[in-house]
C-alpha cells in the first residue's frame, strides 16, 4: 500500500523527492525488522546488571568506546567473569573461581615472570563493550555441551574480535553502497568507510599517504602482486634487471612465486638462515648484483616465530639501491612496524591474522623516495589506482581497518600476555619433560608463536592424541602433507627431529586455563607415546636410567 501511495505521489512532486521518500520508508522499516531479528541477536554489545546478567541489548544505540575502557588497566569489570587477574611488577596472580570442576588444582596460582615488567594487563582484561559478553557466551556454551576444545593455532588464523564484528555489521546489512559509485550518498558513505580503513592501516605501520595502501584478497595476492608486479615492470624497462633475493624459510606463496618467475627467465637467490632462523646481513650484501631488482624477506616467520632484522635489511637495500619487500602477515598488529624508519618499500598484510575477517589483505607501496611502479595482475574497472581492479568488499575492508585500529590500542598488552604464556609453557615443559627442543631464536621472536620438538614422539601422533586442542605441525598451507617442515630443515634440524615438532599459537583471546590444560595434556601425551617407543627405551638404557640424577640432553 505504501509503495502504491508513493508511486501515485510521483504525479504531484518531483521524482527525486518521491524516490527519497520511498527509499526512506522502505529502508527504515526493513532495517528495523533486521535489527530486531538479526543485529540485536548477534551484536556483542550488551549491558550487564550487578550479577552479570544481560539487562539491555541495543545494536544501533551502542557505540564502541576505546580510550578509557581499553586502557585504564582496571579489572573491576571482570569480577563476575571467569577470572580475576592482575599483573604487578612481573607477578601474575590468577584466581579461577569457575573451574573447580576441572580436576586442576589451580586456585590462587602464582607464577613469577621476571621478563614481564608490565603494570596491569589481564588474561581476560578487555573491558570494551562486547568482550565480556562474548567470552561468557563461548565459555557457557562449552560447559553446556561439556566441550573442552581450545584453539591454539593462531598462526593459521585468528578469531574475529567482537569489536571488529560490531563495526562490520552495518556494512553487511543497510550500508551497502558501492564505494566507487560517485554520484549518490550510498557510494559516498561506503567510500568514506574505505578511506577510514586505509587511515587505520597507515597509522598501524606509520605510513604517510592513503594512496600507499592497496586492498587485495589477502597476503598471498599481495605477495604475488609485489613480486610479479615489480619484477615484470622493471625488467621491461631494463632487460638485464632480472635478479631477486629471498630466503629458504619464506612462506610458500613467496617461494612458489619466485619459482614461477624463474620459469619466466628471472634469477632467484635463496639464502640459507643460521640455526636460529636469522638471515645474515653479510649474506644478503654478498648476494646483491648489478642486475638485482629487489629483496624479499618475511618479517615474522609463520612456523618458528623468528623476527628478521628488518630495519638493517631495509637500510642495506636502500644503500644498494634495490627495492625491499617484506611479508608482514604474521607481524602486522602484533609487533611494532615503522615502514619509514625501516625503509620498507613494499609490505604485505592479511586481515584474518590480526583478528579481522578472512578474504581481505593489503599491499603497502611507498609513493615517494622511491616512487615505486609495478604492473597489475588483475585488470578491469581500474580500482585501487589501477593496480587491483574489482569492486571493493566494503564490509571486509571496514573490518580490516577496525582490526588494525584495535591492534594499535592493544598491541602492548597482547605482547605481554603472549610472552607470559610462552615463558610459562617453556618453564612447565622443561620441568616435566626431557629431550625437547625449542626451535628458532628465543630472543628475536614473536612470543605468540612457539615451535617445539618432542624427541622420540611423532608430531602427527601427538596432534592426534591432543585432538581436542587445535595445534599444528607447521604451516597451515602445508599441514595436509606428511613431509617434514622445510623451515626446520633449513635451520639445520634433522629430518627425524623435524617430524617430532608441533606449533603452538597464542592470541589475544587465549586464557590461562587453556594454556594450563595444554601443558597438562602435552606432558601426559608425550609420556604415554614415549612409553611405547622402543627408541626412547633404548636411549634410556644407554644413559643408565637407574641413576635419577642423570643430566638431560638434547640431540643435535
């Protein structure tokens, strides 16, 4: 009826006004229903009573407050939650009131970590709207279903932050304009959201110009665009420029792209890292030739968590007048990045590795000194400065940008948290198990990534025995194969030991209870599997097992 009335009204008023009335009438009634049936149901912004029960829920009227809520260091808002936790001068005190039925004697647990000189951060300390609600819902659902499954494979992907989801929801429902529609409000609104997301990403990495961010479908596309786009462009200008430098421990998408370029006549040097997983500057310097176009090195290794000396590599590349690209998929939002200070010319990023949505990534391309040029891989409407054609997924870009904004606020707290977990697991396993190797440099690293070899235990068997805990035996892109990790083999780990390795990934939402359960189950599983291992029994016999004071040792 309203539709017919408005169509009839076209005869009396101009078309534009009538159409506006029609859109408003249809849109707001429609969105009101969506808000009741969908948005309120899935929005994580809820208001709690004194007893922690939801008393009010409103999506449209709720606004995410950063600043005070996320930085005041108070844990009072968690008094009705699963943990009360505070850290003061390295002392971590955890009171687990709701887990007395889990057969773990952990009340009033105290763990001293001298490396953690933090003021206040909480294992479940994120007090912003939505966080407490989200954790309560997840934990209660697990208890209701008697589930005991934990996600500790954060290098494969991370769960979306509730604050990011809240930011995305409007762009998945009623803000649906095409960001490249320049002649109406719906397009302008989406375009502004996209540009705001670019700004958030630039702020995260200290970029200077919004045009330096090119949105892609993910880090794999960004890496392909960087390597193939740069090499084909500069090789066309100068046929003699055809040399690339990289390392043996890059992500598969870099290595496979380099192999593709080799089939096109390019020369690639694959540098071998040292036993800590670090590429030596002298090796890079000695590999640079007159025909070298660029060097590409991963920022944080996805399997062993080692952080390369990116700043000195960038300075060397600038000195030698070659371009420098880094794959920062595992680094962006987790470790500080300054593209100007580090002399990074191109950098790949991924949304789902920093608590954002899947299907979105970005390539940073410096615009000045040098002003970089590259060929596009995808052609069409000329979006993204003609470098990546195709309609922009506004909701994914908004989520990516919001995730970057949240990471800018939470990075220090996240780092302290995962460092604490890393040290806790390392100390616990060292105390209860022998014949273990912690792979990769233990200093220059991202502590949310932990790679451990349990000698005399097959890694795949260990993962199967821990099937309620999500872990991996290496990169998610190669986890379907039974081949030993090429990263571990490259840093000098033998094939036998490489087969005994697993990767643990901590993240912003990991709880101490999950880490404690991991340690207990790891020790039990390793001891059980070793008890049926003839090789382990033979090794014990060699070392006179009757002597309990035998020193522990590690195969090399």
